C-alpha cells in the first residue's frame, strides 16, 4: 500500500459509483456542486484508452488485451509515483493485484448495491433484455469492452460474476490496504452519516456544514438537473438520461418473481453476507 497512491472508486456497474465520485468531488470542493463536465478528469475511468495513452504518451490501438492489462498497471504505478494531490480512479474490473498493484494503492472505496436493483439498470445501460443482464451477472468470465464491441474506447475489463466481483474487492483488495464499503441503500437512507464516514476515510477535514452542503449538492434531483444542463459524457446513447430514478427496491416493480428468485439463487450467499436477504 502507498499512502501517496491511488484511491480506487470501485464497483460492479450500476452500483452507485458515479454518485460516490460526485460526493468526493463535492467534498474536495468545500461542498460545491460537482461539475459533470469535469468529473472524468477529477476521477477518470481507469480503463479509458485515451486517458491511459495520455499518461504515458503511448498508443494502445495495437495492443492485445493481455498487453493492455500490463500497460494499465504501469500507468497506475506511474500515476502513484508522480506525487502531488490525491489521485482518484474509477474502476469496474474485479480486483486483481496484477492489474491494481498494491504499491500503487492508497485505499479503496467500494460501492455495492442489491443485485436485484443492479439488474434492471444494467439491462437498460447495456440495451439488452433483463434476462440478458442476469446472464451477464452470472458469468464467471464476463468481460466488459471486448475487442470490437461498442466500448472499444476502453480496455477490456474482467468483471466476473456479480458475487465474484464483490468478493474480489471485499476479500482480496481489503487485504492489501484500507477499504470502505458503502451500500447504495445505506447512502440513500442516511447520507449525512455515510458522507461523514467517506470524508473521514479520505482524510478530509469536516466542519462548517461541509457534510450537509455536500449531501445537498449531490441529491439525485440536483445531479439530474446538472446532467440536463451540462450533459454527461458517460450517458450511453440508448438512454435519455444517466440519472434515472435513484431509488432502492425498485426491482419489486420491474422483475418477475422468476427473475428475482433467479438472482437470489445465483447470488444468495453474497446477498446474505451484505444483508440483502436473510436466512441461512
């Protein structure tokens, strides 16, 4: 672990990563509203080819996925060694110490969300049927941004299945350095407490209403208004807006009983560990 290294903002897709990045940006700015246009500069996507190329000034278009993974790790080491301000990097990959070198890591903020709510959002984001999203969430070798798909502006990202993704960060990454787990549902229910914990974890001094200002600046309605006014480059073309609902438990209105049961059957052990379902 490196105290001057990178803070990973990690999650399975559609689990609150963007919200947490907005909160961190607001905390760093004294509680000011985050600028959607600059969020990608403040906390870049660690798989974005243009950002990776910019750091080391090396083109990636001819790299095969294994070469690109090694290159990404080199970029992260370089970034961690460059000193200066705290570096935040967004990642959706499952944890792998070869990709996220411990010597480049300061800490990790890991966002998790009930997979029953992840699935409908993921289906819309990927423009696939709900069952297609469930298939992806169950595949132990699922990889985002395979060569020639619509994410080819990004390096390949091995997500594994939803349970495996969560376990990789909570078990393996946590053994390499400090990790703060934030459940999407807890952040929704008690933002003052959880934004306070986030600030403490990041070593940000609080006072003079910073937490309250940050929570207000990053309300779902405020972020949706900011997207409408400024645009948001991370919104897929198939979606009218990136910030859609910002609710917990909406799966009850979307999933069929069969689909909900399928998710619990596939991920019940991890869901119980995280408090999303009860029982043995």
